[in-house]
C-alpha cells in the first residue's frame, strides 16, 4: 500500500512528460520557415522569428509559459493542460482531430486578423509534426527504450541510461533549401487529413533512424548520431513546411490554380488504414490467405514471401500498377475520409492474372457500414472498374471474400483506389 500511495503521489506531483526533440525543434521549424514563399514571410512579419525561437515549443512549455499554454489546449478537454497527444500519436481518428483542431484555430485567427494568435497555433501544429517524427517517439509504448534495449543490449558505459534524450537531442542545423512546400488542401478538413498521411510517412522515416542512432550512441560516434538524426529532421522540416504553407494559404485565402487542380483527386493505395494501429500492420490483425495475411501497399506477395509488382488484366492486356493494395480474405481495410471533401471513389478490382488465375473473389466497397458496390470476379476475368458515391461517407471500407474453391489463388488486388472531388 505504501508503494501504491507513493506512486499515486508521484503521478499527481509530476506530470508525465513525453518531451520530443529538444533543441532540434527550433532547427526544424526554422528550416521549414526558410522555404516559405516571400508573401507568407511578409504576412508573418515579426512573428516568423518567434515561431522558430519560441512558439514551436509551446506544447512543451505549458507549465512554465502559462501565458501561451492556452494555444496548446483544446476546448473539448479544458482541464488538460499538457495534451499528451500533441507529442505522441494514439489512434488515427483522435490525432487527426487534434491536427484538424489546431489548424482550424490557426486559420480562423489569420482570417480574423489575429496574427499573434495564428502564429502561436501554427507553433503548436509544428510541434506535433516534429514530435511525431522524432526518432525517440517511434516505438509505441516504449518511450524510454527500456524494451528496445533488451533487443539491443547497451555497452557498459551506456548501461542504465534512459535513451529518450540522447536519441533525439543534439545541436545541429537543418536545411531543406530548394524544397517547394505543397498545398495540402483547400479546406481545413482536407488539409488535416492529407497532413496526417504525410506524418505517417514521416514516422516511418524516423523509425528507420532509431536503431542506427542507438548503435552510434553505443559506439560513441557523435557524427554518425547526427547523420541519422538529420535524416529524420530533414523530412520533418519538409512536412512542417507543407503544413505552415497550407495554413497560410487557407488563412489568407490565396491559392495557386495549378495546386488546386492537383488536389482534385488522390490515390490512397499508400495510405494507412485504421487497422494499421500505431502506423504499422500488426500481423494478428490480418492473418488470412494468401499473403500470410499481410496487406501490402504497392506490391503483392508471391507465395507469401516474394514481393512482385501489382498486375491486372485491363481490357485485353496486362498492366502493372504502382499505387494499389493486395490483401487477404476476410480482413477488411478501413480508410477514414475527411468530412465534405470527396464525392466519388473509383478503384480497379481484380486478381493477379498469373498467380490468381484459379481464384474467385468477391470485392466489396462499403461506406459507414453500407455496401456501396460489390462484384464477384474469377481469376481469368479482366479487372473491373468500380465506382461509387462517397459524399458524406466518413469510413470507407474495402473487403475481400473468397468465393471459390482454391483459397491459395485468391491473389486479389485493389489498383489505383482514388478519391475524387466534384
Ligand atoms: Zn513535445
């Protein structure tokens, strides 16, 4: 009991901080701001420097910087001073809403001429993107790397050290000179949703740096540590640049026509479905035949082991596809859609013409639990273009069901799944 009382005391007296990038927050934000177009820098004026020097740290400084703490708070959880989700991802619908909320605050502040408020909210958005892409935030549930260190036993000199800080901290410069920030949406709903998918790629990139950084720390090779940290920081800066650029465009209602055109349709074959918890595909979620249960983006697994290109028979000839998904039977994939953005969904459904020749599969597209379109295809049938209305749909689901005798031949492919605006 004493132990319990003591831990309760600790929990009450010390907020559970999950600090991300320390100093590098500034370096990443500054690198992103540098590549903004001149007109945006002009609008931001004196706030530009403050963003890199101070506002990108607002979510970490909520206890010491009480004046600015409110810019990292949500109306829906007024008592939560330190919003953990601004530092670590949880579930997709939750962190999408947080991204959307703070982007909306920034845009609304810009539209009502409150530049100081806007810059502070932008700082909070920068912080969230940077923390999610920190090499120290890449292992779900292992924020201090006590678990990862069991796989990678530390050297004598590093024993007992909490690795979170050493993995992400450092004093280095970041530059993305020449990078042209991209418009993520012409509404906040669209922009936050596109930002979330950019952030998923950023998390995977950061995750590829974590182990090399730990190994470099063990070797006390500082140069190597920084090399890998910068790999994460560089992509983080690009995503931050896209986000800030987009918030400024939305706030000032200034868009380039060719960028608007690019946003009219988006292929989602590379996006993470809701089932990809914590940004990876846990195998037990998917175990099914074929593919050993692994849905794959951009490839199909021959015999469950060998990645080969996605291929479908279109009309009378075979065609390869880069954007698409191969998946097993009976394990649907669910994609969260942004509110009031897309009108239609199109996808080419079919079986791999060689691997799947003996298969027979039912392809079903559903929206919020209602079947939108469905078709049964044989392995020798040409691919079928499915089209459906998705206006108002929040969750789009792609499901496959075996309808034949040879489950091992159900090499089903969703090629170029595409959301289209009106
Ligand atoms: Zn943080």
